[in-house]
């Protein structure tokens, strides 16, 4: 095990030079603090993305959000029983010092001039770990119908823009707008599609899809959707928001993928979650987390992170908590597998009885163990920090979608638009 740890240290010294590292707390009473630190990742305040024209008074991405990417690594200088939290450098499309997106944007923006009447280039990839932006930050504008135009910029770049309306059964209506462009040599291009959908059932949808590539070969794709519909089981109004994002480096074996979702109903039922995947040359990492609130005080939260290298080293951390009226449980595991197949793990658990008593227990493969009852106040979040009232207040454009007028005496069945055809596959992964 010592030999594999030394090899591990040599491997990561080449990759992780500009990171801020903090030790996770170890066993016994420190589990509580550790879980509070990582147990509710969607609670982290996330400033939304602002995508604006490069010729406007503010540059693209001017929201200046500080996006922190957390990875989980083993401490190469200590025993395999210690785990590190690694914060990658903020606002990097790829976790690599070789990324050239910043200099690419600095070279590109001076070419834009207000004299170009076409849409300005969106030659900017999405950011990692930014969650689901609010609709006002996407700037969806579908005021112009049946537009079809194109043109050529002073630098030889080509652009096009069009909009229209599609109609279907049961009052289905889709208003859409598309735009895009490419450089004179075709090495850089971008596409955007915006839409709003509705039908006679009360279904409403707002969405956008973007994709592009730059001269360095970096490519990206992202989509965002916001939906209002009536739940078929409870007949309650429900709002669902989702986002998917992915990017791939053109200069190294690196890329990432994210899928986020949030669901709310009018009685306080809430579900949130995310799946994430990333790769940087010989290193890969995954993350999943979820939260479920039933609107009556019951809450379930969980997370699962793991990573691996091509040398065969694997490590991870996962936990789960269930609570109702101060009574519940927490449990988790931190683990590591060496290239030779040697496995280390530490498992822990807590039982909260609702009377100020907490039963804590755990053990590890190195022989440590504990089983105690302590006097401790139980802390958990029974309600989401962002719930039904919040999402309704942030969905004014979705709620203002005007459906087609239904003729008198016309009856219809349930009708919802099919999902988009071009959905990327979730990268393969396997947890321990």
C-alpha cells in the first residue's frame, strides 16, 4: 500500500499545482460537521450565467460568478485513510492549465463592431457546475415571427437567423427562433434555438439549445428547459426545470457532462438532483446527488462521488440522510482501492431519536470502530431553501405564454410535445 501511495503522489504532483486543499474531518464527532459541509450542494448560491452580445456594454459571461469545482482525491503524503477535497481553479471550461478559452475570447471580441447587423458570435462554451439558470438570464425573445435572413460580416464570417410557428393537434403550438454562424474558414461555428410551446391541456414550455466549436477544436452543447403542467396523479400544478451541458477539449483527452433537474408542485413537494462526469487525460470522476421533500416534513438527501485513474486507483465518498419530525438517520462510506486491488473503507452511521440522544457508530478496514450514544441537537433541513413560491416568482415568462384559443365544444386528450431528438448519451460510469 505504501508503494502505491508513493506512485499516486508522483502522478498528481504533475496535475494539481494550483489548488486549495483542505482535509476532511475524520471519525467520531466530526462526521456531523463534514456532512453539513457537503450534504446540500444545491443550496450553494449559484450566480446565473449571463450570455450577452460581445458588442454590448457588457461582455459575455459578465455575471462573474465564482464557480468552484470540487474533486475528491487521496492525500498522497499521508496514509490512505485521509481524503482531500480539491477546489479546481474557477471559471475554467476544463480542469487544465492548458485551457486557451480566455485568450481565444480576448482575440475574438475586438473583431465585433456595432456595424454588423447580424447576430454576434456566441463563441463561448458553457461553464461547469453552474446548475440551472433562471429564465431571465437566458434572454429568450420570440417577438419576431416568420423571419428568414442571412449575411456576411466584414471578416468573411457568415450568419443566419430565422423564426416561425408550428401548429399541431389538441391546440399544440410551438413558436421558435434559430440563429447561428461560422467563421470564414469554417473552423469556428455556433448554433442557437429558442422556443416556447403550449397546448389546450395547460402545458407550457420554455427552452433553448446551444452548440458550437472554436478554432482550437473545442466543442460544446447545452440545453435548458422550463415546463408547467398538471400532475396526472395529484392534479396539482407542477413546474419542472432542467439543464444539460457538455464540452470537449480539442487539444487533449478532456471533457465534462452535467445533467441537472428540479421539480416543484403547489403543495410543497420538491425534488432536485444532478449527475456529473468529467475526464482529464488519465483521470475520470463522477458525481450524483439528490434531494426529495414531500411537503409534509419528510426529507431524503444523498450523494455519491467517485473517481479513478487509468493506473487502476479508485476512490470515493457517499452518504444518505432521512428525517421526519426530528427523527431519522444518517449513514455513509469513504473508500479507496489501490492499483493492486487492495481496498480500504470507513463506514459510519447515526440514529437520531428525536429526544436529544444520538447513537453514533462506525468502523473501518484498518480495525478502528466506535459505538456511542451522545447528547446532541439534531439538525436537518425539512424544507428546500428554494421552493414553489420561489420558482413561480422566477417563471414569469413561462406563465405568460399564451396558448391557442380552444373552439367551443372541442374536447381533447392529454397532449405533450415529444422530447428533443438530439439528446447526448450520459457518459458510461460505474460506482463501487
